[in-house]
């Protein structure tokens, strides 16, 4: 039975804390063996009913990426319009929220809602569990990337239906994550949104309750 | 800028592969400092708009756990009924799918759908992103537990509305994960559902496409 020592524990915590959401990429490509290790890490994520509902679409085509990028621009204009009159409007405009064209690789992570149909173990009461499993795979991939010095940025400001059309996803395949992948210009010490003054890190102790909502631990 | 060597890379991959979904627990409690490191790991997960939408409810009360356990029993009967006439019915019945009463600690991880309202950065097109962020925190916690020798089991066979009522969650707080936490009887080499013959590990190479759905990488 594998066990880990305190040194190995500290390695994990250093990786967790050094991980960033990356939007500024160098153009050099990620070696195949590095990419393989990242995908293997994702594939070892937990999944409801051991369903492994995920697929990975490696997007290198400039044409596909250009079309996704224009979805981002369209959606980001809509978002900016929501901040009209809000003092954060200029700050929002200054944020770089994707690296679709600069990153050497884009990666769509999808969830097959029909995998193992018709009986979905563990999903009778929580049908979204397969989507959640797919998220766990994304986090494994993100950490495996970080330890290789590879950056990952999650782009959520795109219309998922239009993205699905561009990627030719069948109806039962749901886009969970659209990621930009590549070597970053740098890994900053703090999240970009914290550095930019958008939002601070919350105090963990305020977020922990005991036995029911709102009751602080003794 | 923190970088990691190949030894540290291998530590991460060993942790990822040694993590299991645990249902058989010893009764001894998890020390406070271990639990704190697990929660800190979760708190360093990525989140959309740096929203940190999560809360953690530590459930030690036997009464609360008994009520959750009866939700499981109710839901599990419904699941079993779906397999009536299916050859996997007996196998399903033999699976241990939770450790609510045996584990010294239960942990509900929730998502505050109103945090940072009304402007939800990065959620205009994908409103579920805050739920996904909460899942990433769960995976960080799961890995931080594993490196301490602590087991985590995700229980999804419970009605989330009834669970929310027991935990007194306000309407804007959504249950994402109900976890059992404690030292496991053992960490098996393979997932329990694989060992039991429910499902095999898929071949990763069949799950990877290039540029669009269904196209194998060159």
C-alpha cells in the first residue's frame, strides 16, 4: 500500500499553490510525451460509476481556433455591456481572459452524457455527476501541466452551443472545458485577478461550518 | 518562479494514481492539522472570476449523519429497482457505495450561486462554471487527503434537495459534493468498481481526438 512522506506531501502542496490560470503564452509547442503525461493524469481522475465520461479534443488547427476566438470576442462584448456604468468596466476591459491564438495548443474536454446508458450508477439523484467527474479530470490535467512547467487557461467566455458546432460534437457530448495549453510567459505568485485588484483571496476560516450551514466549528 | 524536477513530477503522478474512492473506513479521527491542510488545498483550487464559491460543512453529528444515511438507503432502493431483471442487479446490491456512519467525518462541499452577484465574471455563457470550480476544489482536497493517507469517498446516491434541508442550506447554496472522510481500511491498487467487475478502465488513446470530434490524432 503506497504511502507518502512529509517531503512528498510538501511537493503536492507546492504544486497546488504554484498552479495559475494562464493567458500569456510562448509559442513553442508542448512535447508529445509531456502532453501524454497530462492526459494520463486526467484519465486517472475519479469518476462516478467509474464511467470515465471524458474525451479530449486537441485543437491545433488555426482555422478552428480563429473561429473559437471570434466566439470569445462576441461573448466578451456582451459581458462588457453588462458592466456599463459600473466602475469596474475599465478594469474588466483591461483583463486578458484567453490565450486562444497565442497558445500552441487548445484542448476541449467533453463529457459523454450517454456513456454506459441506460443505467448511470450514482447519477439517479445527481444527474450532473458525470459533468463533475469531467471537472476532476481537468484539475488533474492542470496540476500535471504545472509540474512540467506548462500553463493552462480555462476559457469560459464562449457560447458552448456554438463551440460544440465548430467542434462537430454530437448531441450527447457536452463541452465542459475549453483550455489553452502551452508554456507561459511566467507563472505569477498570485492569481491574475487578485493582482489586477478584481478580487482578493477569501479567508478560509470564514468558509468553514460545522454540522449545518452558518454554524462555526467549535 | 517555482519549477519542479522529474522526481517531483513523479511524486505527483504517484499520488494521482494512488487516490481511491473509499467506502471502508477505520473509526479513528483525522487530526485537525491534517484536515486544515486538506481544506487549504481545496481553497487553492482555480475558480471562475477568482470567485472561490465554495463552503465546507464538517459533519460530525451522528444525528445529522443518520438522517443522511437514511436518504442514501431510500435512494439506493430506487436505483436497485431500475436494475430489476438486469444481470448486474446482484452485483450492484453487493457494492458498498458509502461510508457515512463508519467514517469519523462527513464533509459537504457547497457552491454559493450568489457570490459576487450580480456580475459573475466568466459565467455569462457558462453559468455552471461556479459549480465546476467547486469540483476542482474537491479534487485538490482529495489529493491532499491521499498524500496524508486519508481516504475520501463521494456519495452521490442521496437526494440533494433533502440533503440541503438537513444541512439547512439557504436557497442560493447548492450542494456539490457529499464526502466521507477518514483513514481507510486500505487503499486498493485498482478502483473498487474495476475490481468488482462493474467496469474496466478505458483505453485513453480511444478518447483523444484532433481538431474536431471523431478525428484521430495524426
